[in-house]
C-alpha cells in the first residue's frame, strides 16, 4: 500500500489553502482529515476521491491515484465551489469564469508539482 502524499496550493485570488493528497486509501484519508482539521468524514469505503471543506479549514482534496485526472478535476471542482461559496460568490452565468479559472489554476498547480511530501 502506498503512503499518503500531499502538497499545499493556493486557490487564487481567493487566498484559500488547498491541500491535495494522493495515494493510500480512503480510510487513511479519513484519519488525515481528523488529524489536520479535527473534523470527520462518514462513508468513504470504495471511494477513489474526496473533497473535505469547511469555512474555517484548508480544503482537503484526496485522489487515490494522481493519474486519475477526471477524479482529480471532479474533486477540485467541489473544492472551488466550496471556496467561492464561502467567499459569497454564487454560481451564475456572470460568475462562471471565476469558477472555471480557479479550477484551471489549481489543476495547473497540481500537475506542475514536482515533489510530494509524505502526509504525517
């Protein structure tokens, strides 16, 4: 089993920390969420990706396999919707570009990441 690896990014220009975690299992990610935020996740069995976000903590995005780009994008979109909602921006045709550019920027940051540290 591979260990959890993580890297920290910033959802710009929203100044929101996003920690992307990959590897390990959904159960390992559940324990990581509790360690980092004190929060908890309920059902994760069988999941290959997850996004945990609150108004106060960094967004935590997990994918079982970093090469699973469709799941990565799916979970990053959850993070972006949560971040922009917390910043009081509602999704609409007028705000769509804010959402799509934020997803694009985060995905670019993740794909360019060269080193991943082991999640303790």
